[in-house]
């Protein structure tokens, strides 16, 4: 296997900002935030593929030579760091972790589309809150995606989402939006000491 080396720097995306197509062909790890990833459908249009949360890899398809178009959009402010793969052992490690991450996200998404509207939204908020701040307990605290994005993920209407959020605020269960903080590197699956301008070698632990 050829080494997967990059000179890319970290990328910071504002809410609703898309990752440039030139960067989609790299290998990244999401350090903070949440991303909606769409893939090309049979008719050439884009359709929802999966939700990425902190620790998830982006671009693992490039490690196995898969071709295809993706659209990556931040549904909350997000930061990605580049990942380097220097040998076969690291490649297998990244692919294994990406497989486990994908399985977990599929189960989480299924949970967001079953049950009463309030249950679905609470599950989504807890998912975002845990990935953003860890388990705080008590009121839910997270950076909220748009009503449209929340409605899509939970398979609801924006009006239903708005009603649930209003109810949670009235019951003092939803904490006002907190200033976004970075996820501690020790919480990432393959955390490594790095600078903002240095790619992260895959599989390197503190």
C-alpha cells in the first residue's frame, strides 16, 4: 500500500458551511461539531448517507480506492484535522475503527426515527450534547442544528421540532446554547498530540 500522506491543515467549518470538494478526497477525523454527509444516488442527485460526530473519520473510501462524489456540510460549527496513514497496519486500524463508528451511527440514526416526536428530539439532543460536552447530567446543553436539519434527522416536520424544543425550554430541560468548546483529544479514538498545521498520524496515542 502507498503511504497516505497529506500536507493539508485543519479545517474549521461554520454552521451550514460545506467542505470544499478539493478537501473531500483527503482523510480527516472530526474533532468537534456534527456533519451531514450526502453521497451520489443512481440518478446523480445527492442523498443522505450518514451523520458524523466527533472522533469519526471522513474519507476512508480513499483508503480502499472507492470512487464517488460526496457533499459534506456542517450542521453545527465543526473542526476537522487531517490524518496520515504511513503503513498497512495504520490503514487497517483506521478502516476497523471507521467500520465500528459506522455501525454505531446507523443504530443511533434508527433510534432517532422511532418513537414519539419528543423522544426522538431528546435522543438527538443527548447525542449532540454528549459528543460536544460529555455527560453533563441535568439539563441538555448543546449547539442546536437548524430546525430543518433536526427535522430531517428525526423524520419530523420543522413545526413538530419547534414545539418539542419550546416544551423542553418551558420545562427547563434545555439549557441555553453554550459557547462551543473543543472535544478533549483524549476522547477521540485515535487521539494524538498535534498542532493546528500538522496532520495526525493514524493510530498514534498520547
